[in-house]
C-alpha cells in the first residue's frame, strides 16, 4: 500500500515545561490541511445527552513501556473523567502506555443513527498537525465481555515524543479530534462482532466503555496488521492517552417494566383515591399524563440507512469488489454477492453516480432522479436477489424507492432485451411491480407490500408512468421483523423469466425498536385507571 512520504518529516522538540503554555497559544489556530481518507467531524460537549456516571476500573500503564522501572503514569484522578468534558488539558486522567479505564453509564448507550457516544481527549493542533495520543475503544453490556471497534492506521512512520500526526490517517481510535471536540463512535459498526451476534453485547443497551491507550511505538497494529504510531515515548506522569470524558448521544429505551410500573401506579392511585373520596377531585393522574410520561420515557430511537455513511466519493460506486458479502448502513446489513470473473453483483451495491440520461447496462449504478433522496448523495442499488438483515428484531417504518436509470429508460424506450412499455401504439397494458416482504426472527413472512415502478394499465394513456421520483413506501405493517426480502413482477416476460431490468434504488430506510409488551400493558393499565377514577 503506498503512503504519503510527507509524514516522514520530523517535528521540533518541545520541552515538557512548555507544553501547556504552547497549548494555550496554538490550539486556537486553524487546523492545518489534512490529506487522509478518515475525516469525520468531531462532536461538541453541548451535543451530549448524558455522560459517564462511574469509573468501573482503572489500570494505569507505565510512563515508558520500554522502561517500566520509571513507574506508572499518575496524572489526574477518576473524578476528572465523570460528568461533562471540561476542555481543560490538566483536568484529565492519564493512562500511560497501554493503560486502560472502564467507565459505566447508569442510563446506558443506545444504537441510534450515526455516532452514539463520544470520547474526549486533550489533543490540540499545532502549526504542523495534531498532537494526539490515541486509544482503542471497547464496549460491553455486562462489564465482563467487550467488543472492540475495528481500527485502520495508514501512517507508517514513527512519531517523536512531541511530534504530531494527521488524524485523517486513522479510523476507529479515540483522540483524533482537538479539544474541546471529541471523537464519535457508531455502535452499528459492531453489528457483526461475534459478541454482538451472540447477544452477549447488546447494542441497544451498552453500559460500559473501555478506553485503552495505544502504545505508540508500532508494537500494536490495526485490523490488517499495520503498525499504529502516535507520540512515543512520553515518559512522564501524564504520558499516554489523557481521558477528559465520555459522552452519550443516544440513550436507550428504559426496560419494558417502566411502562408497566407507571400503569400499575396509576391503577393503584385511582383505587386508593376512590376508596377515600367520591368528590369532584377526579383521578390523581390523568390518562393523558400517564401516556405522555410512558411514551416520553420510552423513546423509540430510529436508525436510518442513508448510504451517506459509507464514505463513497462523488460519482463512484461500490459493486462488491471491495466488500465481503455486503455492507452496513444505519445499522442494517445489505447483502452483496460479487462475481469477479465479470465484475458483477447481485443484491445491493451503493452509489453516488448521477447519470440520468445514458441508457443501457453500463449505467446500472445511477438512478433516474440523479441523486439520493432529499438531495443527498448516497443511495443503494438492488439487482435481482438479496436481503436486508436488521441488527435485531425491529419495526421498519419505511424507505424511499425509485427506478434506476437503466430500468427506467429500458421501460420508456425499450432495448435489445426488453420491450418499450405500452408497445408501439401505447396501448399495451404493461407494468413493473416491486414486492417487499417482511421476514420475522423465525424466518416466516409477515406480509408483502407492493410498489408500482411502472404502470401502463390505465384506460387513459396520459396516466401511464414510469416512476421517476423518490417515493416513500410505508413498511410498518410488517411489525417486528429481522429481514426484508424483495421480488419483482412484470408484464414483459420471456422464456428465461422477466425481461425488464430487475433493479431498484433505495434510500432512507428507517427502523425503530418495538415497544415492549410490558410498556403496552402499562398503557392499558393507565386507561383502566382512568375508567375507574371518579367522575367530576
């Protein structure tokens, strides 16, 4: 793999006594230009919904891994990492080489759209690049088993003790954003970790985050074996990763018992009140209050597959050549089967191409609208057969669909393989129908929803159409499902099946957790409480 040789330059040595002074002077400047592929924006403390509430474990590492006799890192106390990020470089806890800290969240972390939690360090920009000490991130639900975020490191050069690095050369590590911003982590990236697949780590209810310092001498490696370099050696008391705080963007639903308890309380209160008085005071808790309290206590946080989270450049596509069976967007897994012998695929590709006018198979990765839904760049392309697999049993609220350019122009004008819809006279009653099927956790169908991608069956030819805009399809009627499957029906059928190009484009697939049975029962009890309450 080629690397930019500009990273080989050496940065000036800065005496430790001047670090804090220099920090105050240079961290306010404009960040220097960066050239790596990983340019995710940082997150501000103000955007957090909650913070770590307890330190579960601290294991300090040595100030210098190669010379453990110098002792352990010692700067900072546990209280520094609880609550909101301070943005003060000295109000942190230093881990030392390879040290770790595990923090607990009383309210938990939920797998919502995009980043779910944020790790804050005291990194800062100087006139060259970012002075940052990096850390691995693991998450767990039970305090024992942890799933680690996959890491990519593209910088092949060692970094001096007070050297700097280009944060866009790294992915999956904390510490890549200058204070006061933090680095976000999306739990959906762990959807296929074995511990998540087995249910040991529940992405809808993460309780622990472990932060482990990267030993920056290259002895630790990324997912494909590349050495990871950050400033080394930092042989002083505040060496290693300096944790400021861990914030939460998406908090989980409360346990299903919340709604049940609220409902029972309402019922009990109404009975108790009724036994004491028959006067005009009315019920102690109205049904509307209980419903509002119950529903607000149980926000069904939506996940949205936008395809913009795949990192595709403009006018590009991923047909599976760079994948291993599919890709994940918004927590959902989109199957892909790639055949290298003819550079082809079935299932789902992803695209940002915008060609609305070129007919034929060579333009199979564009859609007829010229972009993603709502003016976005990314979208999915489906061909022939494949499924969408959800990270858990969820309700799919819906998605937006349209025709690919290839299919739309084939139906509008015909091609060497498929007829022009309507025929030469425009009177042929042609159609092209998409079938979307919900599949539950037992593998059983929960229903089929149809979308007409083209319909020429009207007696009034002016009403004939080929779908040429993004159209929202409500899929909530499937209920709680684990998969979506797809099929087609067409009036243009030959000896080998459907002649119409069997493609569609998809964007903004929205899913949400199912409300628990106890929650719904609690709402019912609240209604009963209202009925039992004395009238005015």
